[in-house]
C-alpha cells in the first residue's frame, strides 16, 4: 500500500482560508483538451464547492493537470472535504462517460498567507497556458476562468501585459 502524502494540520483546512491546489491526471494523460470533458469536470467541481462552502476564484485546466485557487466562504468551509468530493465526483463522471481514470492519488496544496494578493495568485493561475506555450495570452486559452471574476478583470487588476 502506498503511504499517504503528508498534509498540514487539519485546522488549516477549515475556515476562511485561500488555497492554491493542483490535481494531476492519472499517468499525466493529456485529457483536458476537449471542451466537453473540461465542462464535465468543472461542473462536478462546482457542485462540490457549493456543498463545502468553497468559492472557485480561479481555475486553469492544463492538458494534464488542473490548478484551482479556492477560498473558504465561512468558518465551516472544509477544503479537504471539498477536494475529496471534487476529485471523487469528477473522477466518477469521467470514468462513467469516457472509461478512463481521471486523477492521480493525492494533490498539491498551498495555504495562502494574508499578504498573498488573491488577484496576483489568480494571475499566476491564468498565465499557466502562456508559460506552457499553449497560448499567446491568457484570454486566448479556453480552459481557464473564475466563478467570481471575469478573466479580463483578473488580468486588469494584476496589470497583465502581453
């Protein structure tokens, strides 16, 4: 049996915190290249976020991984429960429709400090396709966005220049 990856103290995953999360696809398969699959996964993640009091501030589906900037909306928000449900629901939906395993076990997480500017981290998430050579501008990449801000708002606030 594979050992579990170490996590931070449980208290850091509950409440009004912000997190930068990365989920990798199983075997690093390039699955996030079709709009239908991305839409299916995003819908499951949004349902999980609603159920656990988490807001999706920014997301970017790279071909073989997903970046999420999320924020707890209440003192009861539970980021670990959200991640578990988001990966479970999206993995089940993709397996059922496409017959493939979606996610690698575990995920990378970073709890943001108060001085980490939300829009700067959102900009980092949105600029991934540019850094990866997939788009000339974050506005050109179809698989990223936010449930709170438009891409243009995030890039404008972060003073993005091509």
